[in-house]
């Protein structure tokens, strides 16, 4: 195998790992920030599914995340309906 190819593969693997280690705390912080309060608009970006965060979770954690997301979306929907009725 070509030594340059091995070097490039190793370098990109290491760079990917380092970037991932740096980004993980920010991904978690963003998720925690989004669940701080219930949104009044059901189309807020915090109620979108966060694939990067789900990638960090186990299967049980993904199920809990999706259940929490459904609850937050329903509450935001009810708040949005209440605001429209006023």
C-alpha cells in the first residue's frame, strides 16, 4: 500500500477524532439549552430532531430523547393554539 495513502487516512482519522472530542461538549450544551423552557412556537428550531446529539446516545437514550421531544412538541403546540385563540 502507498505510504502517502496510509498517512492521509491516519491524519484524517486523527483529525476527525479530535474535532469530535471538541464538538461533543457543545452539542450536549446546545441540547440542554434547548430543553430549558417550553417554546411558544411549535416550529422553533429547538424542536427539530438533533441528529448529532442522537449519534452520541445509546438506544435507550435515543428512545428517551424522542419521547422527550414528542412531549416538548405537544406542549409547544398547545401553547401555540392558546396564543392563536386570544
